[in-house]
C-alpha cells in the first residue's frame, strides 16, 4: 500500500533546470561528454534538480526506416542497439558520479539495453552520486513499437526527496489517464515529463497534467536539426531528405517548459534552440492548488471509480527452482 503523505519540503523553494539539447547520434561517449558539460552549466545556475529529454542517451529513433526488416532495418537496429546502455553499467556509473560531483538530483532519458531488447527509460540519481532507479516507458508510440520493448508496473517509482516527491512519465504515456492517476496516488509533486513531442497540443497536455495532479510539471525535449544526425544516405531522415538534406532544417523544435500546480508557465516554452530553462518552484503552491482539486483525495469518488495497479515485474519466463529458493531464503 502506498501512503500518500505530503512532502516534508512543502514550504521549500526548489531551483530546477530543464535541459533542451540534442543527442550526438550513434555516439554515446560523445553524448555523455555533452551531458557532462550541460550538467556543469546547469549546476552553475544554482540548480538542485536537472531534467534531460526523452532518449537523450541513445537517441530517439525518429525518421529511421526500420520497416525493411530483412536488410536495412536489421543494420539500423544493430547500430541503434550499440548506442544503447546497460542499466546498471559504466555509463550509469558516470552519470551517478556527475550527479554527485555537482550535488544535484539528475533525471536522465536513456535508451536502455537488456540483452537484445531496448527500452525507453528514465534514470534517477541523487546528489550523493547514487543511482536510485528507473522508469521504463509503458507504451511506445507508433514507430517506437518496432524497436522499444514495453515497460511494466514494477518501474513506476516516485522518490521522496528533500526537494519533494519526484517521478517521471514519458511522452505520450502522459496521455494515459490511469497511469497519471497512479502517479498522483503515489503523491508525486515534481512530475518530470521528458518527451519527443514538439507540437502545441503537447503544451496543452502538460498544462492539464499540472492542474489535474496539483504538481509541478517539468517537460524536457530535444532541439534537433538535420546536421545533428548522421549524414545522408547513412541516415535517411524520413520527411527531411527526399529533396536533399538541409543541414539547418529543424527536425524537432523542442518546446521544453516548466508549469506550476496552478497552471502558470514558469519557464519556456523554448522553441528557439538548445539551451536551459530554469525556475524556482515554490512547493507551497501544491497545497494551494489542492485546496481546489485533489484528484485522489477530496475530489475522488472511490465508491464509484477505483483503480488497481499491477506493480509487479511481468517476467516472460519463471524458473520454479529459483522461485522456490527465493521463497525459502
């Protein structure tokens, strides 16, 4: 049972920074080097929490043609798989060390590799340089389903920290009302929403979530231009390369934003380029917002509507001898 208690930091002011920047595609070491510089810069702003976009490490597969499953698709997947990271692993250790070095909470979007299946995940780190855990995206969207596995209910964490209760929901799984409700029931206060959606409708979605959940929403997206991707024809970016690659054409326009529980835009949206958006979060705004509406508290009707969350790991194979040993341990 999850107790939904108010944060001990209810009157605190938290400085948070959202990073809007592009992956270095097919080059994970260079991406981590870029992340290190960005974390250093964000920390210099006095930030206590730094949030990166969806799939920053490993890259979002937009524009790739995985449909040719016999030849080109296999080669594309092989390169993409090589760019992903193991969790835990050396790249996770490096990110943890960066969080510790700069004394920040770090929320990082990655492509996680487990064997030969990839997951779109968010990793959490604390200022002590520790890896806290992960959230795996429950429901990939459209093309993503060709290359990403599906998460399960075992990775829906909300961490109770001195800054408030921090969790993450990724891109369009934010449109899943039952998932949002589960996060509200866990008491989420700083709702990190890494995304790949740069449309105006996304802005409406995250504003609604802030109001519905009575929480701060920090949405981080990449800003990518054609020149940020490998050259044509090595990487044929669908919809951009038909008439010849244009290096400065915008592939993803960003739109990173920070919104308060009262629906006020505190920073952003940024559609201009790579950069930071920073805001001071007054956690007292959470109680002010929930005076009017608490979706899993005084505004709920459990006698009419209720939700069951299956938060165990859904393993495809279980070995009974191992299970028996665990049960007797």
